[in-house]
């Protein structure tokens, strides 16, 4: 097999095809998993007002005498206000989150109060038990930086700050195609191969909140493959295909793309698994042509497609996701070819450790990244304790 592209060169060639950034404005309820295109600054203070941290009594502690009883002159719930002046040894009953009047200097928790002959006595506090206006977030302060990925906690904060529309990067729309007369979506069929790569890729894209559509299984028919590719190139930003990459008469994808006016930039890589991975451009759209073998397809999707998508939103993403790690497995391999080892990467005793997916060292009971460890092409024998490059795919 000739003209195989070096693994790292292949990734550089693919990354050079990442499209320019585009952004859109969306509402907060649509923002889960989206990536910010601009910094966000708070339009208000948080809390918006002084509020009680506890159920209890707010008082003016500066003029009150704790040796004497307090008179309850009102009650404030989270929805109430109270604008009357508090005199010495007067108290207002408050609940957690209730507004605390500006003239009140502290809240005495209910557990630090007592009744003696129907008179209320309060204990002096070291703390004021008040969340002061702007104590959590100051008006005009930066809340999130550009390229931050929003989660459920972030959305709660944005809503609390009364931010209801934000600018985010537009997500690329991906068309997913499977090829091959031997593939089926029916699990009970014994005469065909279940289309497991479809479930792998769509769930991986769901992990990153990337919209995608499945265009079905295309049989080994060049005209039908061309029709499907042409439609996909008009509707989607990225095209992915499975199968049809072997060096045989059934390698129809390459010729179909070329006949449609596309170009094959990568026609195989010097790595295992994934040797028959290909990459093309069709009508200005990147086409990731994954092998049909599940392990090869999964490794190539993690190594090429996910970093490509991440770079759309963050040009510096690769600096973090590729790390030097210490391996805890050994293997022998052919010189001249990279070995891609799916596994897990985690931190132990201030070291970044990578293990393969079958390793006795990883039980799955502590935080780790799904990762791919890349064994250099010039290495023939890898030993435990050696240093390798690892791609951190995503956090478990």
C-alpha cells in the first residue's frame, strides 16, 4: 500500500480546513452545551439586594441591647419588602432569601433566639448572616469568557443575572452516511452486520451537542453513493461516511467523490487502527471517510473529527487536548506505523497516566478522560513507564 499520509501530517492537513468562525444570537433556554462567541458581563449586581442567609430576625444591632427582649414589628417573605425604620430592640421576622432593609445590620438565626415568658431574646452574632448586594457578582464584571462551554449551572446564573440572550458560535451541521450492502439497522438480522458505527458516531456528536442527520445506508452502487454525497454537500457543513474505504473493487467512495469534482487529500494513513481512513473536500465541504471496522472508525472519529469540531470554536483547543502521559501498558508493533491505543487518562500522584481500555490499573471508579495514546512510528517496543502523546477525547 503506497502513498500513506503520516498520521500527524494528516491531522495538520485536516485542521487547515477548519472553516471560519460564525456566530448567532440565541435565547438562554437554547444554550445548553453551546460555546460563547463573546465575553459576558453582568448587567446587574447579584444579589440584587441585601438578603437574609437564614431564617431568623433582622435587627439594627448597632443600637440594640441583647440583654433585653426584642419586639417583632413585622415579617418579610422572599416576595415582601419593609421600609419602616427599626428602632432599638425591634426585629423583623425573615426567611432565607428575604430582602433585608438597608437599615438592618444583621440577621439573628432562629436557632439563636429563645422565648422567656413570651418575650423574645436574641443572641449576639459574630457574623451578620446577610448576603450583601453585589457580594457574589458585581455589576459590569466579567461572568464568562469567550469560548466557554455553557452547562446547567451557567444557565442558572445567566437567568439570575437577567441575561436572556447570548452570542454563541454556530454549530456545524453534520450529515452521516453509511455504505455497504452488508450493513443493517436491524438487530435481529443474522445475515447482515449491525450498523454499530452509526450508534458510535451519533452518540459521540450528542456528547458535544453537535446537530447531525442520518442519511441512511447506501448500497454498493456508485450512482446512489454519488447522489447521496451530492445532496449531503449541499445541505451540511461536514460529511461523514462509514465503509467503502478498502483497497478493492468496492472502494467506490473515492471515485464517486472525484467524479463529483471533489478532491481526495488523504488516501490512507500510516497508523493502526485506521489505516484506510480518508479525507476529502467536496463542494468546499470536508468529508471524513471512516473505515467500516468499528475500532478503526471510533479511533479516527476521536482523533480527526472531534479535534476538528473543537477547533471551529477554539483555535487553541489542541494545546490542551494533546498531553504527554506516562503509559501503564506494554506492546510490540511494526516500525514505520503509529499505533493508536484507545484507553483512559487520569491524574495519579501528580502524574498524568494513560492505560489501555483493558488495563488492570483502571477500574472506572474515579474521574478520567477517554483518550487515545499514540505510539510513535519509530517505536517497536513500548514498556510501562514510557512517555507518549495522548489525545484527551472527553471527560467521563
